[in-house]
C-alpha cells in the first residue's frame, strides 16, 4: 500500500521542473552538516526521493496532506509556534499521520529531522514500524533505502528496540542483493549505510554485504564525482569498521581496498586521506605506497589539520611498522595548537589520546602534558575511587580551562561528563599513564604536580582481575576472553615445562598496564621462585628484575600485532620498558596457544630452549641430557 502511495503522490513545485537550486541556496540553519545537504540534494532529484527536497518551503500537495500536516509544516518553516502549541501539535500528528499519503508522511519525517524544535522520535518510530510491517524481502530497492534513511533520521535506535518489528539480518541481506544487482547508485548505498551506522549495537556482519561494500570501495569510487567522493568513501569505510568488524575480514579484501585508495588519495580532502591510510591499521593492514602519498598530503596541508586528524594520524603511527618521526615531530607543535583551539571536553580528551599515542614512539610534548599533570597536584591517593572519579575529572577540566582562550565554552560543556561516560576515564587515566611513561622513558621534565602514588591509585581502578582458573587447574577456560584464556594456558603450560607452579609469578611489572603477565627465571640455569616484591599487588611501582635471568610472557591481542606477529601499539611500550628494567620480554600471539597441552609444546620454541642442555645438580651429579 505504501509503495503505491509513494509512486502516485508527487510533491508539486516549480523546483522539480527546473531541477534543484544549487547547494549554496539551501537553508543551512536547519541542517547539521554540509555533506548531509549534498546527499539529500543528490537523492531528491530522483523520482522516489522527492520528500528529501532540501528547500524547506516545498510543500506536499495540499490535497494529500490535510490540515494537521499543513499546520505542522507551516510551524516547521516559520518556527514561531510556542513550546506548548508545538507539544499539542505533535500529539495531533501522532494521531493523524496514518491517514496521510506516504509522500506526506515521509516529507514530514524529513522536515522533523532537520528541525530540532519538535520532537521527531516518536513520529519516526511509528513511521518505521508502519513501513517495516510485513516481510522485508518484499521491499523494493528505493523502499529499503527510504526505510534506512528514516532509521538514520531517528538516530538512536538500538538493536533490541528495532528487532521487535524488523529483522536486521534480512535487511542486511536484502541491501547486499540490491547492491550486487546494480539497483542502487552510490547515493543510495551511502544513504543505506548511514541508516545501518545509526543502529546502536549493530554489527554489520553479513558476509555477502561486507564483500559488496568492499567491491563498492574498489569500483564505485571511480564513478563518484569528486564533490561527493569524500562523504561516500568515509560512510562506507565507517560502516565496515563499525564494532571493529574489520578484524574478521579477509586480508586480501583489505589489501585491495588500500590499493584502490591510492588512486583516489589526491582527489579527496586530507581528512579523508588520513582515514583511508588508517582504515586497516587496527587489523594489522597498511600500504607503504598509500602511506607515502598520504604523508605528503599531510605535510602539504598541515595548517588545516584539526584535532580529529591529529588523533587519527598519531593512532595510526602507534600501530604502524613504519615509524615516520618526521610526521610525529611535526605534530608535536600542532598538538599544542589543538589544545588552545579546543572548545569542548571531547576536544580536550582527543588531545590526551594523541599524546598517549605519540608516547608509544617515544615522542612527548611536555609543554602540553604538563598542565594535565599539574591539575592533579591536590588530588590525594586516598581520594581516588570509582565514585569520586567524575569529581576528579571535573577538577581537571576546570584547571585546564583556567586562562584558556575558550574557557567559557569548555566549562559550559561539563555536562558531557555525565552524558558521555567515556570522557571521565580518559581525563583521569591517560595523565596517570603518561606520568609513569615519562619516568621510564627517561624524559627530563620539570617537577609536576602528579605524584606516582596518585597515578598508581587511578591506574589500579582499571586493572583486570586475575582469572581464578590460574589457581584451579580443573576449572574450564571457555568463558574467558582471549587474553585471559591465553594467560591461563601459558601458566599451565609453563608449570609442565618448569616442573612446578612455584617457579611462576603472575604480576604487573609496570603499573600503567591493566593486564597481568607471567614472570619466571633462573640462576645459573636452575629455576628459582619469583621474589615476593615482584608479585606483591600492593607495590604499585615499576619493578626491576632480580639477579639472574628473568623472562616475562606478554599476552598479545590481535590489535597489537601485525599480520607478521610483530608487536605494535601500547604493548610496544611494555616490551621497551621491560627491557630497561632487566627482563627479557617474550610476546605470545593471542592465537598461538589454544590449550595448555598446546602450550607445553609451543612455549619451548617461543623461549628458544628446545635444544639447550643444562647440568642437573639436584642429586649431586651431572646429567647432561636434562632439558631446561
């Protein structure tokens, strides 16, 4: 029914007879982003998307709408209604909207989306429910895109909410089929991706859809106009990267996408080029040729970089096998500029993230780090607990805002600490992380206000619990995360190799890292028990290796390993600093040891002790065949 209404009911306006006005003539007051305007304009010239006409003065046919819809559209355009009358109008809309033609429903939904004075949540929810009634496989291509656009307008659907009336697996499958059949143009693909991205908790894990989207990046980009290419590529990339699903993609798909990006790096903005370069870095994929092209673009457009760009670049080089110090040292000064230009708490947190990424490559901007550390001068370790952490974060923000050019805007954004729970840990944890790294990497800095006791107390709040399975060999490891399961398997395997659990310690040598490691060693080839100070959980300080030869097994996640199992990312700091403390770090890839039995055979190879003969003096004689 709604399909027939959409096809038969047309929005009459002279604008459609002479195509659309240029983008500069759009009513920018009711749009959030220029790219959204561009997408709506490009879609609206097509027959099935005329409800997206960016000229808000374009009305549906009065014969198809009725008085309530006409009044609502008039209120949206004039923006002169009182708050009370708008609430009454909203209630009338919810009662009458089912009587309108489909084109009117969609036009009203779009106008509500671009106007913030009238709540559109309930209205859009009901329209989505109405459109999704029945089998999703019966939707035509443009109908599916319209449904996904309305989900985008609604913005805050969760998987649980929308699954009550829509099968998201069918939606992904149908979207894939229409792309494969060539029934969707780049604008429609982009609109569909926007809708999928706005569903909180959704994993775009349909294999066929992911393959089609990778094909789109490799092929459709060549036909997309330069003015739309940035938004198109960014939207498809972020859809694929949603919920870290790129970890599970075929490396060949990723490599093909990066190769395709080389052809378009010159025709997109520096922001998009940076995103292209870093697209596969979390999965350990990068392209040297693309890196070189984008680095040149970064240096040529250095003045236009914003804090988001700086954060992305520093994150990329914290995980890249290519250590481009020229870029990183150039960014040191840029980070200071970004802190001065910050006008929100999110900007301040992005500066902190960039500083933490840079320290992985031993690059520090002490002038920018100093104010954050000094903000902790009057924070006592006894004040540090989960309940008090938001108050500490607010104190940090107020300290940073003192004398800041945008202090009023930053302080006005303090409510974001409650709205976005991730900001509080960032503001407290990263300065504590930097406090220890500065000392361990030997960076000479002036005395600052953050004590190691305060830093250690904050970091201890984020420590991961040591699995109970370490102390109970009979307990299964099925319910553990990958890193914890690997820790347990290595512990059990080491106990078999060394002969006893008493030669193995589970501890955090470096207090700034939340995950525990396995420590063991020997003196003169004889295994020895781990000293108590190493495993003492109350001693929150970096711990030097005792006399003898000591190893630390580091459980590595995939995000900190390249495809060749080379350590990168934050674990690279751990390896570097453990060596400085006298330990020999050994990285255990997350997928190497699937069980304790596998660990018994694999650990000697990792430790390079498969062919080592040592004297056995346990009973007073030498047995040259005893293995370590």
